[in-house]
């Protein structure tokens, strides 16, 4: 039963992500006035001063984690393509010390990130035990 539920969840995740794969490949449209718009929300992208991770300058993606392309988070990233990537932040911190320009769509950013409570909910619906859920959530990067 639980396995069946998990399989269904995976299949539906692929189906939903599939609908958004065009968005993912074409996240930006240009308006008649030459402005960059979010292809999903049709609002202008914001470019602001932000911060990148320490290895940002080298273009490394090693800070990306496995959970990046997992389940509901994957769907949301596919369907809201102009979120702020994990190697960029609007806030300066120990992990994000490098000043950079960050371009993003505020609606995508709001819609993309799944809270820990939402993760728990989603995992429970997939029939995972509390132990499994705890194990997965403890692998998430902190901050
Ligand atoms: Zn957007």
C-alpha cells in the first residue's frame, strides 16, 4: 500500500514537472518594450544586489544537494523557474559572502521553496514513517 502510494506520487511528480519543462527551458520572455518578464507570471524580473556562496566565483555547483531534484521541490522549481537559486541569497551571511547581482521573479521565489512542515506533510502522504521523514529532513542543508 505504502509502496503503491509512493509510486503514484513519483508518477504524478513526473507528469507535473513534464508540464513545466517548457517553462524550465524558456523561463524568461521579452516584453514589447524589451523588458525581461517571468514566462510564468508575466511580471518583470527584479535585479537586486545580493550575495553568492563562497565558491560562486568558480562557478561550482557543489553546494547543490540531492534534495534539489526531489519530489515536490522538483515540481515547484520546474514550474516557477525564476526563483533565487541555492547558491545566491538576498541576505549576506557566512555562507553567502560574495556580492553579486541576483535576478529573480518574486512570485516564483515565493512559490518555490517548501517549508519543513510541508515536506513532512508530503512525506506522510507518501506513507513514510516518522523515522524515515526525520532521516531525510536531517540531510537538508541548514539555512
Ligand atoms: Zn515567476
